[in-house]
């Protein structure tokens, strides 16, 4: 018989240091999972916005297929030679 009698089994109550260490490890794991989820959502949003054809021009969002003759892109009139 290789098992110890019940009265000789050591007390396995965890110490406060062990409990704190485990709680910190779980907290770090939660932070890692949340950070990965935020990075994935941000990357998806950037990919969707980047592929949608919407670009920023002077603080406005306009479609990139808009003609290049918008008022702020027009060339100044050529000076007349004398």
C-alpha cells in the first residue's frame, strides 16, 4: 500500500502569495485577450474603410471616384501674354 493514511495528508490550503500570483496571471491573460480583440476589430475597421473607396479631402469624406474638377482642385486661369 503506497497511499498515506488520511491523518498524514499535508494541508494543501494555498497561501495568500500563491492566490495573488494566480490572480495576477489570470488578469494578464484577460488583458492579452482583450488587447488582441481590440486589435482585430481595429484592423477590420481599417481594412473596411480602406477598401470602401472613401478618402479624406480637407476634413471631408468624399467618394474617391468623384471627378477631379471639384472647386478646390481646379487650376487657376492661365495668365494672358501681352
